[in-house]
C-alpha cells in the first residue's frame, strides 16, 4: 500500500509579518517555525512511526526549509522538489501585499471565497480554487504513479492538506466543512486499494507540546 504523510511547514516569516507570501515573496520560516520543525525531527529520530522512502517538498522556501530540517530523521533522504504541492498562488499582483493592503485594495477575493465558487477569482491574477485543486490532485496522482507502494513524506502547506483530504474523502471542493491544519502537523493518508483511502491521522502535533502556538506579530 502507498502511504502519503503530509507535513505542513513550520510557522513562516510572512505569517508573522501578516503578508501574503506566495512563491515570489516567501522568505522561509520564523524562529518558532524552525523550532517546530526541529521538534518534529527529534520526534522522528527517537521513534519509528514509519520508514519513509521519499521526501518531497514544494518550491516555497518555508516548505524547503522544513524538509531540510526533518531530513536527518528520515535517513537523510534526498529532497525532491515538486511544484505541484505548492500553496494556492495569489498571483503576482497580490503576492507580497500585507493583509491590510489586500483588504483595502479589493474585497473581490473574499466575496468569491464566501460564495463557494471554485472557478471564481479569489485573488486578482491568481489561481482559482479549481485550478489549485487540479494542480494538487495531479501532483498526488503523479506521486502515486512514480512511488507506488512506498511511504512518501511531503513538506507542503495547509491548503494542500485541505485539497488532499477533499480529494481522498470525495468531498466538495469548497464549503461543507472547515479544517485548520497546524504548523508541522502530520496528516497521513493510506491508499488501501485503487480510489479507496484510509485517513490514519490528521493534525498530529504531539511534538509541539510546550511551544507557543504562534509568534506575536511585530
């Protein structure tokens, strides 16, 4: 059976600074984000939860940095980049805006998101939810074909985990339920047979006990 172990990246610098950090402006992890990834590394170094055969990451610095930190606990696997697992792209017009600037310039994105239309424009010039989910679904399909029968760890993003769960659970692309995937949490899906998934765990953050939930913004 093929197993996908999704790890959301550690807390990012753009989150602390309240910035839309797309692929053009992401600046990696915050200090707390590095601590979170180190905690996960230490957990997997001392426990044998699984034996990974592959370590994938998106192209975002925050995901790459997370993968680099946890790699020693996975037998120093080579890190393979797959841009298909990148977060929803806000597009060049919005990438790098502060949350305040984005809200002042346009409320189109929030209206489209609230309307639950996956083909609507959520960020001017950015990906639609439908395009994002198609990209993530294609990356999952590609991963299953290439690494069949292996356990694959994927350093990625909250939106990617959301899309993967909706894909596996055959749920609507938007609405019906909400999930809040925490930094460096573990979400594990196992392919039992073609097109039948088992959700083994979601949002496992036992390694973060004692750490603050987030960094206070400046």
